[in-house]
């Protein structure tokens, strides 16, 4: 059983596109979120079928990055975590990280994240200096 890998899940949606950002991320595309989460779920199923002896993936770490994963609604986050739990064994996961923007977090989302196994929150700041950002 392969366990020496990290599972990275990309959520490419943001409230706005920052001018200095080179990441694959998009603003104003919320209408695609449901289809994207469906596709992610299907891809995890296929990977778990192919790689997981028990029909589940057994990563050491899980990282949900973006984009802005916390831009998902509470219901969309629930769908994402259900897909992860259906296709991944979290028992050996040491670090389960989710990137977040404080502006799109609330108590319900934080509670859901904690309940779903997230044990690290990544809040990135590129710079507070506009010249450096340019
Ligand atoms: S919030 Fe982050 S990922 Fe989204 S556009 Fe800005 S820098 Fe890029």
C-alpha cells in the first residue's frame, strides 16, 4: 500500500484576481464550482480505484490550496470534504492543511473544517508593500 505521498487538491476560485498572482485562479467563475467539485470527486474515485488497495488513498498529508478554498460556500465545502472522506483514509494523515482568506471564513466553516480533519490553516500574505507586490 502506497502511503509516502501528499494529496494536493486545487480550488481555483477567488473573490477577485490579484494583479500580481500567477497561480491558476479565477474570479467571477462561481457558476463552475459545482461542476468542478463533481470532477474532483470523480478524479479522486478513479485514483483511489487505481492506487488504493483498499479502494481508498492513504496519503501522509492533504493540502487544499488555491485559489481561495475558503471562498467555497459551507455547502460546497461539505461536498468537498465528503468526496475526500469517501476516497481517502485520513487515519495516517499527519497534516491536513487548508488555505483560507480570513474575509471568507466564518465560525461554521471553521467548525466544519476542524470536524473534517483539517489541522492546519494557511493564511498567506505576499507582502504589505505595494511596490514589492508589483
Ligand atoms: S487570492 Fe491568492 S490565489 Fe487568489 S488571485 Fe489573489 S493571490 Fe492569487
